[in-house]
């Protein structure tokens, strides 16, 4: 792999209910997801303007996408302070699985949550 490019270039979060999951992520991150259907799947994309090598992705409801709390973890950028998004999770229908936790002075903080679909997801921020 070329070390000058991102190790990840796209992510998909599996969902059972695209409308419910979209509302959850729009609420906790204060964004608007763009909905679409393609290849027999319902999708909702995170904002991706002026990407310039940045990673983005979306929510996907389809036969090959099954939500899970186990397996790979996606860490959303919670900068400047992941506590803002984390504080919205339970009111939006999710569950905080691990509160804001300091990793180290150099690395920052992390937290885990379970979204409305049952996926285990994470947040990271410097503060």
C-alpha cells in the first residue's frame, strides 16, 4: 500500500432502517445525509464536499449489509471535543457503551457507542 494515501477510502455502516439511522447520525453530528438508491440498496451519504483525499462513507440498507456490535470499529472524527456528539447519542436513540476516555496526552480521547441499528461505533477527538 502506498503510505502517502489514506489506508481507508470509503466506509459503509450497515442499517436495518435507513430513515431511522439517517435521523440518528444527522442528529448527533448536526449534518444532512444525502439519500439515494442504487444496485438494490438504500443509501445515505455523509457530507463529502471538497474531499481532497479525505475519507467519507455512508449508511447502507441492503441484503449484504447486516448491523453488528462486533467486528471492525469505525472512528468518527469528534474534534474539537467528542463530548458534543456523545452527549446527543442517547436522546437520539443510541447508547453510550464507553464514555469519553483519555487515551494519552499525545493521542487524545475516545468513546464507543451503539447506534439505533445495533452497530458498535467509536468517536475520537484531541480534546
